[in-house]
C-alpha cells in the first residue's frame, strides 16, 4: 500500500532529490505500521545567522485511525541539521520509534494502569 503523502517546501525552492528521499523514507514507515492513513512532511530552513548556514526544520504528521503523531525536529544547536538529509533522517527515525510504540499499544504489549491503582 502506498501512503498518501503530502510534501511541502516552505521558504525554499522545491528539491526533486529531497522529495525523492522523503518518499523513500515515508515508504519505509509502512514496515512499522500498516495503519498509516496519511503522512504530511514540511521542510523549512530556519532563519540563518550571517556567520552560520541555515538549519532545517522538519515537520512530520502521521495520521493513524485513532491517533496522530506529530514530530517537529529543529535542533537549533545541532549544526548537522544544516544538511536537510540529516534533519530528515533524524525526524523519520523519531517517527519510527513513535510508530513502534503505537503498534505495541495497539497489540496490548504495553501494560496500561487503571487510573487510581498503584502497580505493584
């Protein structure tokens, strides 16, 4: 199944290479959850200082049947994020972890405590 994917570039020219990488990473998310209904990605360079390159902020919204996962990665001090591919990698890695958590909860692999009770 192909995830419905929306890619937006803000404050920058669209990049076919970056778009292809986003599509590849989004397709990989299907391995972690078949429940994905939609995926939106926004790529935006943060305002840059005159002595430093622009850092990239990546917004990733994943819609599931009963939940939405929203991730925004903007590491102001992390100069590795001057490379949009590194910023994408970090954002999609965080999404993978959240999807794994979602699937564990969905399969009831994670214990949930009844409100008002103390585990033990």
